[in-house]
């Protein structure tokens, strides 16, 4: 081997913030607070406040490697925790407040959290679970002044601003091994108990670098970025690392996630890029139609977490000239694995062809490898036709779960995703289903995602889910479940499928419901829906 002569510097998330404070010191983080007002502070101020937080943890004798949890919306104090906790060598545990309180207590205990930082919105959860969480030494409310009622209900609770004010704001961010844990995030546990995915400083840094690439979120110091995706689930898809890395203004919406609030904030802060799940974009599109315009600077949206219907992509791209980037990933992949950006030769495609490609889950980003495999783990071809499970390998893909007591989930280094789909020769993934939701009719796979997307294109359909209905002759048949937002009958919806799908794959029946059950990350809970409809075990 011929030794290289390059400096070795560990990749640590503290470097991201110190870079932003040094080179983009006056660039702002703008937050809508729980109190409803708008708060502004610069990256330079954020670094000093994160330093106070790190010193506060020292004062409380929190050791390196100890877990510090957050129960918080997207806001500047949560950003301070991201950097103050991980940057000082502790492990940030972002807890999803939408989970059931018993599940939150289970997660806090499983992670062995020493401190919990919480927004006042979540004080009722904290007071309910505090007695069940023996590892937690300190509960810290993210507020200017503690409400009297909270002081009475939670003995020893701290006020964040008082705690910070008592610390000095100079701090030497420690250097350590980039492979140590920076953060831990639990999967939403739709099956069994949640599982802890542990991100390293290296994986988080590399993932953020990739998110900033032109074919991904395409971030630059001219951008103003609004992550709607919560900082409590998969690190807001890395946006809170990638934005300061690139020097973008960061706009954080707090708890106000309805279309009108998001539109107003985007408009006021010249947001150029926003990141979220499809359901949030439905609210924003409705508001854009009401206003007759888009938020004035909005140029791109990144969408993932669930399949984005082609009809939504067309509305953004054709009605409002907003570049739509559809991505796919999971908690275990930090989450970015694929993203649907086009290549030079796709400029020759007609609009339909381009929209079809943009509606796929996209092609792998550098740093993540895909494999399409059958039930025995044998590789299937990337021919755009063969359906198999997708497995992942890469710099920011999990190798196991925290203290799960279960065997390592990877096989030959490949992590199975439970997602079924095809991959075309260019690497574009088309997901057909999650393996646990799969529908097999007469031995053939029916894509619930394709069926849902066609239904969603109907203007009177607010939400659509396709589930398996047991059938004597075919084993299973697809059943379409619809939440209406206008008058429409089953026959009219079913007519939308003519010429769009093979006849045998078209649902025989539509059932109208008032709502479809959603999980803690806003995804449809199909197992629960099937139970509600009496389809399980029939
Ligand atoms: P959960 O805890 O529900 O698994 P994740 O955020 O880890 O939460 O969810 C990852 C899953 O979400 C993927 O395995 C996939 O099934 C689904 N998903 C994510 N992005 C997309 C997408 N663009 N299209 C379809 N499904 C998606």
C-alpha cells in the first residue's frame, strides 16, 4: 500500500455548527414558537447557546454516551439540543410525541435517558410518565419561565432558559471518534415494540452531505429551507444538519402544520425549499389554490415517507412550476436511499413520461447500494418488471438495533427493508407495497400503491387505501377504501381504472369511510383498517 498524505479529521456534527457560525454567522434560524410568535436567531447565536447547553450537561454530570431525550417540535431550541447534546459526546434521543404515553415511557426506559427536554405542549405526557421513568434525573421544560402548575405537578422540573442563562457560552467542542453514536431514533413500531436505530457522527455527516447534492435537495447558501418533517422522526431527514452545512436559512414551523400557516411562513421567509410527507402537501396545495398563487419564492419540494401520487406531482410541477423530488427511505437508512431526479436524456421524454419517472421512488444516491431479492435472498434482475424485496447497504444504513435482543437483521451485510418493488436498468425504484400489506390475487401481486394513486387523482377523493380482502376463488382481492371530500359514487371511482391497469388488478368494490387510521408518523395503518372492516382472520 502507498500511504496517502491527507489530514485525518473525524467527521463530527459539532463541525457543522461551528462551520455555520464561522462562515454563515449572520444567517438566521427563524422559528414559529409554541407560544405562536416568530423567533429569530443567527447561527452564531445558536452555536453559543448550544455551548451553554453542553456546559449545562457537564454541570449535571451527564457522561459521554449518556442519552438525552427531546420531546419537541421543530424549533431553535431543538436545534440547540441537536448540537449541544451530540456535539459534546452525549447521544440525542428524539422521541416521537405522537406515540401513546405508555410507548413513550417504554422508549425512554429502553434508551435509559438521563434527561428529557420537552416543549410545554408535551407537559401532560411528561407529568403522566415521569414516575415510570427511573433513569431520568432531570426534566427540562423548553420555555422562558415555568408555569406554576407544572412546577407543582413535576417536582424538580427545570426551566430551559434559566438553566442556559446560568452557563458560560464559550466551549471547546471535544474531538472524538466519528463512529460513536450521535443520535438514536426509534421506529414507529407498527409491529411489536419500537426498535432503536443508532446514528453515528460519521453517518449523519455523510448523509447530510448527500442530501445537499444537486440531484437531492440541492442546497446552497442562497436557499431558505423549511423542514416540515419533524425533528423527532429520523432527524427531519437530515435537514437540520444539511442546512447549516450549506449555509441555508432554516425556517422551523413549530406545531402549526396546516396549509394556511405553512403558506404564510413560507411567504414571509422567502422559503425556496420545503421537505415533508404527502399528506402535508395536500394541505399546502389547497391553500395555494385558495390564494391563486404559490408562496413567492418556493422552487422545490422534497417528498417522502409515503408514496406521492402522480396527480400531486403534476399539480406542483405543472400548475405551480415547483420542482418535485420524490424520495424513499426509512428510519434505518437515515432516511435517504433513493430520489427521483431526472437525467439529461430524460429531457427528450414527453410530459407523461417525465411525470411517470418523477412518480417513482427514484434512483439510489451515492453511498447507498440497492439489491432486489426474492424470498430466499437470491438477486433478481433490474429489468423494471421483476418484483422483489429491496435490501440496502451503505454508509448511513443501520447494521442492527439498540439492545433489541434479536439477531442482527442484516444478511450478508444487506438490510432487508420489507418494501417490495421493481428496479429498472437505470436504478429507478417503483415500490408496489410493504411486504406486510401485500395483496396477492390469483397468485399475482397487486400494487396497492398504484391503486391508491389512481383513486387520489379523482377530485372528490381525500384519502385512499387499498387493502386485501379474503376471497374464496382468488385468495385475496383488492378492496379500495375511500374518504370523500365531495360527492362521488363507487362506479365513478372504479371507472378511473379503465385502461390504466390490468382488469384483474382493478378493485371490485369501494367502501366509503369517515377516516383511515394513521400511525404516529402519519402513515396509514392498514392492519388496523382491515381489523376495523372485519377483514382480518375472515
Ligand atoms: P416506520 O417506523 O413506519 O417504518 P419509517 O419512517 O422508517 O417509519 O418508514 C419507512 C417506510 O415508509 C418505508 O419502508 C416505506 O414502506 C415507506 N416509504 C417511505 N418513503 C416512501 C415512498 N416515497 N413511497 C412509498 N413508501 C415510502
